[in-house]
């Protein structure tokens, strides 16, 4: 079983739609969680951290469910510019705290 | 530009040749990571440094791969006797550990070095 699992998609949605991605992780000791965005042939860039209480940044909302070991990302009012791959990232709190990435979920927003 | 810098951006090499990539992290960051990414996959962890110490190395990293960070600043990743399967994007990232707080900041990535082995 992969340490971090995501549905690769693609998710095809029209502009203005609301779309949600989930990500599951296997290491219950994980303590830090992030969503990164990656455009085609570019480096990953931090979209937002995911806090235990959940957090919101404009149209983006991230949630963490420790009991079920999953993280979610909700995008409201999708824009064409939201088309990208969204990477779920998990870091443990023990050992050497490497960042573990999911395979990414591809989002395509169409006019 | 004060972000993570990687050189070269692109490298084409013949199978069997050695290649070396360089990464200059954000100056105040003490952690440096190397990842490899192929098409349609997320970045795969290769190795990481805390200052000059290499703390973890993936089993994905064969004996042909070696990484160094001699002065705790820039890092190099060398691949010896390259194989076609080594073709990928090699990404470097850096982050800062907040001493005594058991947490660290998010990792910031460089633009990567795209390796093509022919």
C-alpha cells in the first residue's frame, strides 16, 4: 500500500463548479499535511498547509480527518487557471520527517 | 532571486556517462531534499540533508547515485553510469527547521533538472 494515495483523475469540471479531492495516508504518526499545486512541466508549489481544525484560503478549503487518515481539498467557483495537478503531501513527526507525495490529482476546468 | 536554484535546467547524456546536478537552497534553510519525478507520478523521495548531514536515503537510490552537501549550503547529486531509466525530472527542495519546536516550514522547490538519457 502506498504511503499517500490519491485518485489521479482527471477531474473535468466547468468553470464555476465546486470540486473536491481526497487523499489518504497510511502512517498514523504523520503530523504535517500540505496541498501542493503543480502546473505542467513546472515545479510543485505550496498551495496550503492543512491544519487539524481545517483552514480556508479564499476559494480553497482544506480539511484533515485523523481518525480516518484522510485529507481533503475543496475548490469553489473553479477558474480556468485552477487547471493543474494537486499533490497531497504528508510528513511524519518521528524519524527524519521526509515529505511523502501522492501521485497527484489532475484537474481540468473548462469554459 | 532568493528561491531554490537548480543547475543545469536540462541535461541530455548518453547511456553510461556520469552526470552531476547542483542545487542552491534558500539561504536560511537548513534542510535540503532531492526528489525524482517521472511523467504522471508525484515526486519520489531520494534523499535529504539536515545541514551537511545526509539523514535519510531512499532504497530507490542505487549505488550509482550519490549526494553531498559538504558545507551545509549547496548540494550536488551525481548519477554514475546513467541508464535510460534514470530519465526524469530531478527536483531539489529546501525547508527550515525551527529548533526546539519539533516542526518545520513548508518545502520550497527549485525548477528542477530534466535529465534525458539516450
